[in-house]
C-alpha cells in the first residue's frame, strides 16, 4: 500500500477550534478518497491566522500527493485562505478573470456585487478553478493543493467535481467482524495473527450495542485473497474463544463515535 | 490573548482517517479548554503508526503548553500510544505499579486478566496516572502530554478529572449576532470594524435557517467591555444595512456543521 497516492486535509477555522462547529468534511473526504484508492494520511485543524495556515500548507504539500483545504474562502475579513495559499507557494494573488466573470454573471442586476464579494475571485496566479454549483464562488487548485469551501454541501459538490484531476491507486477493501468477545480476551491471539497477515491492516474497536460490550474488528487490504484469509483466521480465533462472529462488507452498521 | 496557556489535540486512529468513525472528542475538548481559559490552537489526526505518532507528539509538545492525545490505549496490537509517547520523550516504557494494581483489582476473580489487558498498565517511566472511572484502565500524564482514551465517554471522564492539573488564563467570552444580512453585504463594513476592534476576534459564518440564508457573527474577547463595544458596533452596522440583528450569549443555537 506504500506506493499509492496519499492525501492530507487542512481544516481552517477558529469555529472548529472553539467547539462551535463540528467538522463534517473530514469523514466525507475520507470516504471519497477511499473510493479512489488514495490513502488519507493526516488531517490538521488550524486557526484563521496567516502564519499558521502558510506553515501547514507548506508542510503538508511537501509530504503528500494531494492536499485539500476547507474553510476561509468566503467574502469576510476572516476568510484568508486564498492569500495564505498564494504566500505558501510564493505566488502573487490575482483576481482570476474567469472567477470574476462567474461572480459578475451571478450577481448581474442585483446591485449586490461589491468589493467584498469580488474578493472571492482572488486566487494565486496560475490557479485552476474548482466549480461551485451551489453558490457560484469557486474554489481553486494550485499545484497539488485543492482549496475547497467549508460549508459541507458546497465542499462536497466541489470535491465530487474534481475526481478526474485525482490519480488513484489500488482501492482498499474492508471487512468488519463483529462479536461479543471483549478486546482484552482476543488481543493476545490477534497480535500473532496481525503479524502473520502483515499485508492486512487490522483495527480493533470496542462498541456498545444494546448495553453490552461488543467488538468490531476492521480488516483492510488491497488484496482480496489476503483480506479473506485474514477474515477467516479472525473468525476462527473468535470462535475458539466462544464467540459467534458476524462478517460484514465494509463497516456494516458498526461505525460509531467510539474509538479505542 | 497571547500570554494565555495554549493546547493542541492529537487524535490517533486509522478509524478516523478511514471515515469509519466520526471524531467527537475535539469539540468536547474545545469547550472544556475554553472554560478554563486555555487557547486550543491546533488539532492533528494521524494513523496508528509509530513514526507518525512520535513525530506529532514531539512537534506539538514543543510548541504548546498542553498536548492531549486520544486513542490507542486499549489492549490490542493497534494500541501503541503509550510506547510511542515513551519513545517521543526518550523514556523507557514500564509497567506502572499502581495501574497494574488497579487492573488486578478490577479483574480479580474473573480469570480474565491476561498479558494483553496488563499492557494497559504500561506507561513511560515517571508518568502520573489519569483516572478512568468508566472502565478502570488509566490514562497518564508525562510532562505536558496527557494521554486519554478515544472512547468519548471515557475520554470525557478522564479529562474532567484532571482540571486541577491545568493552569488556565483569562476566559474568552463569546457573543453571537444573528441576522438575515448576507455575508457579502456587510463584509466591507465589517472589515474596517474588525480593525477598529482588533482585541476582539470576529468570525462570520453563513447559516441556513428555515431555507433562508442568514449569518452568524461570532465575537470573542477576554475583555467584556471591549466585547460589548464590538457587539454594539456590529449591530449598528447590520441595522444600517436593513438587518434586524439578534444578540445571543455564547453561540446560542447557531452552532451547526457549516463553516465559511
């Protein structure tokens, strides 16, 4: 899995760090990238401050195939992502002609097109626009950095519109094995099994179902045969410990807010 | 606000980066730290891999007053946080006697205490335990790093138990000003106002209420008089643009999953 393209997400916004707003973009991006065979390796949340954003953009773009940013592309003074990305790349910030044209067309006849709204047409010089079918003001791509809106419905529309710009790799396949066997009971056996099936990533997550502790084992691999062999070994282990494991494709309904 | 203590969160877990699990600890930590007057400045999500965890712990602990980690302290092979934090500090990993005693007492007579469960008593040498009133296996503190569980109910219990170890600063006070004036309409006026009231952090967030675009302006400052002056200026600005602003303490009910 090491040769697959990689990605990171930079979430820009004081509202996340204050606890006012619950991020909803990370999980959406994770699933979207998973479907393309791109490994989502890191996420960071930083405040609306130039030095923080510039440093994070540069750290992440040097390390990952793709970097996505969310937030900070609206019309107000706290929306500084475009300037910061330009600074990170050492490029001038320009008023992108096509972005300006789209905003002018969108607001034509309303009397609403002021300088603040036109700022949403600013991009680093050389950026390629990312369409915004929800509210017109575009995102943009510069190099390997994709600048998206923070509002989830807009972020999702932007992201699903740029799939053809992203080169994926082998898709990771997932199985979940649910059982009532507690983690601590199978952990010693699972440790050896994880070594034997080193090509399969095995995660163990406690779950609380109908008031009882149960466990979800999540197995992930690009190789279907290797994945099935590991699933078989896990189910044999759990049966040997008195469990009655259930195997599901993907995560089944086991996704929850808990992690161990 | 620059002299206040700062904090960062390191979320450890493949299950967050795969999109299987929605993190719920960041927002809880944000609100908890806010109440103590500690500035929450950064969050990172990294996979269950030693090199990634060690590098992130060291980057964050050098930079912030406090670092909190969540995840990776269970009994299974993918729970490697304690080892990684020990490595980050250059300390040996030991079996903490008091942690071992608690686990032995918890599992006494059940026949369930195996090596995997005892691993949950491992800490860097010199760590101070963090109580786990939910499921016994403790977290720990070493230096300025606080290692917490990933399961939200356990994380929350651990965090609220260590408030007396955290030195806070002036608490940031918050007002929200809601109106139906779109961001782009007040943005030019707000820009100047944000400069005049530089001691007040002003965030602007679109909201969608009952099918209509509205906006929440969030004003934050430690100085109550400065905050009130900025709130007054914002409401005057919005009224001048035909709005009928409503001022709420804190975030009111404006917290949502959207950010601009």
